[in-house]
């Protein structure tokens, strides 16, 4: 249903470093960079290489919290996102666990990004043995 989406951030480079470090285990990487006079716009992709998540400079202060979830290939990737967050001192909203209220096998970790957004890595596989 969704082809791509973008969020506006206070500092593109800072947000880019956050997303690349936190979600490396999900295959997130920089796919394209478009220079602007003051900052830039960056398109991030997953393993397929097509930019689907865009970071661009905000025109003003953020007034609402967004929620973005990145698909993880397995539970180990979700755990790796959590480890990267802890290692970087990022705010962990919810440590990795199953969320059966969403559906059986939903395994996710929730973090706070540099602009205060709730970001997640999730694996939709089966329950742990």
C-alpha cells in the first residue's frame, strides 16, 4: 500500500547517523543524497536498494510524534537494533519482546529518534520455541 514516505528532521546528518546505526541489522542503508543549500535530502533503502524512507530538513519545530516501524528479517535483527540503541545511549521505549496484542509472533523493540519520534524494528515471524 505505501510506496515511500518521508519525515522532516531538525538535522538530517544527525538523524541519518541514528537510522543507519540503529537499523543496520534490518538492512537500512543510504541509497541517495540530494544536496540542498543548507542541508540535504537523503533517501534510505532496505536490502532491495529502492529508497523508501526519506529524511529532509524541517521548516520548523516538530509538533507531533510519528511512529515508524522497520521490518526486521528475524528476531536476532530486532535484538541487534536494541543492542545498537543501548550501545549508543539512545532512549529505549520498550525492550524487545513479543506483542501478542498485535498478533502472535509480533516481536519488536521501540526507540526514540533524535527528533522525538517513536521508531521500531519488528519481526512478524512465529513465536520463539
